[in-house]
C-alpha cells in the first residue's frame, strides 16, 4: 500500500515539476520529459502494466495543466509505456547506455505520436517543424538526464522495498 502511495506521489511530483516550473529545467529552450522518464523507468523495472498506469496518471495531469485536448498526452504516453515495457524484456537493461537509448527512442515515439495527433486536428500547424525543433531535442535531453534520474528512482523504490521486506 505504501509503495503505491510513494509511486503516486513521485509521479505527481514529476508532472507538477515539469508543468509548473519548466524554466528551472530548461536548457536552450528545451525541457526533459520527466513523466516520460518515469514511464520508461517503470517499463524497465516493473513491466508495461506499471508503466501504463504511470503514463495514465502523468498524462492526465499534463493534459489538465496544458491547453491540449484531454487525452493527448495520455494516449501517447500509454502507447509509449506499453511498447517500452515490451521492448525492455528483450534488452539487457543494466547498462546505462541501453536505458538512455530506450528513453531516446521512447521520447521520439511519444513526440511523433503527439505531433501526429495535433496535425490531424489542425493540419495548418505543420508536423515537420515541431518534430525537428522540439521533439528530437527534448528526447535527447531526456536521454541525457537518464543516468542521473534512474539511479535516484532506483534508490527511492529499492529503499522502500527493503523497508517493507525488513518489516515482514
């Protein structure tokens, strides 16, 4: 029960930090996608089911906090979480480069899905420019943050797991 509460609080904190204080994380106009990092972390650590629930919670918060139609972030993150969870079972995910590569691929996939949905709803907005100027740099920045972010998450959730195991 407490493990799920910690998971929920961490997911909400990442979504809150990303949407409320983006200037704190911004480098050259690009911010890392913290919710996507959580989704990929849980896809690797616990499988696609936990990743999809993380995507649901973080995506709903991002949709409510932004001017997007409700469901854009959710559907893109859930699809990305599912695919990252399925792919991570076939990878040796202990190496940091593999984790960063998976985050990079997931970031590009998430961004392309999001831009595609935007393009279908508003064709005049274009699709190539946002992918080149925001999706790819954002995915790269998220991949660069991975070696810092994943050990922190592993420490938070591993420490909680040890405390629960010692209590039983």
